[in-house]
């Protein structure tokens, strides 16, 4: 197991939910945290959370940045190096959801999902890797979803975006192996955050949504930290979510019909 004490982690989408929980989890382990998000006010809330942790804990640098802009992520990495002298870990977590018909949804909503969930990962990774190479290696975590390989009517663009970044993560693990940079693809199931309420299009779930077990952001955060410590490749955090992944592979059309009932407006 890798000792992460004194390392430096950059987390995108760190203002709330999973991103904020990951920031706290790393800081508790003595890792210096660079937390980015578009919402500077919420990053202030994160600062208060980490300041309240028992000492010793890692330092925190907050940067307001939009992952959709390559130059913003390049500047973020430059500020990280200026403050801490290195970058060891990237958690590509920033993402948004969308619910609604693929044909009838506004292009602005579809474009926002694609630019945030796919371009955001690419811009973050392409900015971070040169800094990791300069110090002999590192680790990248791409936060994907259990829906990455599922047929999901009425949330198809979100699932497609997660399928794309999972594919990128699995390829990058081999591309970056010679640089001593590990890559983990984390398939996250339903988590107790405001993600569903903030999704573009119709928020929440339809009335026929099944009662599925929900993880805490802290549980997800601990799984992400373990993936970095153990250089894990593809990680599904719960047995329940593994069952969903297997069911989607074995009974794809049954799962598709259930998803249609769940997400149709």
C-alpha cells in the first residue's frame, strides 16, 4: 500500500458531494489538497471543514476553475506547482447529469454534459500528466458511473459520457504505465448527494423509481482513496453495484426497460 502522506492531490468538482468528501478524506491522511470548482463560495465551506479537522492534516488550496476550459486547468496545475512544488494525484470528479429525451432536449443541455463530463476529464488529465511525469509518476482517478455500460433511455447522454471516460481511463492505464502513472476507473452507484436535484432537464427520478440502496459520499471517498493507495484499475464500490453491472451485461434489455420507467418524464 502506498503511503500518501505529504503527497499533493488535485480534485475537480470539489465544492460539494463526492468531491468535497474526497478532499476531506485525503486531508485527513496528510495529503495536501487542491480543490477546484466553479462555485467559489462553496469552496469556502470546504475550507472550513478541513480547518476543523484534527491536526495534523494536509493543507488546502482552493481554486475557482471551469474544467470545460483547457487553459483554466493548465493554470490550476501551474498554481498547484507554485504552491506545493509538485502534483501527485488527480481526481477527475467534476460532472453533471441530464434527464430527458435525447431528441427533444435542448442542445445547450446536451452540450453542457458532453463538455463537462468528457472535455473536463480530458483537459484535467492533459494538464496534470506533464506535472506528474516531471516528478517520476503519480495517479489519476476518473470518477465514472455504474451506468457507463448500461442502456439508459431518457438519460442516454449522461451514460454515454460516462462510457466515454471509462474507456479513456482504461486506455490511459496502459498509455501511462511507462511513466509510473496509475489510472483508476471508479464506477459509482447511487450516492446521497444533490446530483439528482441539480441535473439538467428534469430533476430527481420518476415516481416508479425503485428503492435502491444509497451510499454516503464519505463511503465513496474512502473507496477512491483505497484505489489510489493500491493502484486499482476498475473499481465498483459495492456488491450491489456489481450486481447491477452484471445484470446490465447479461440482461441489457430488461435493464433498459426498467431505466425507461425510472427516468421517463
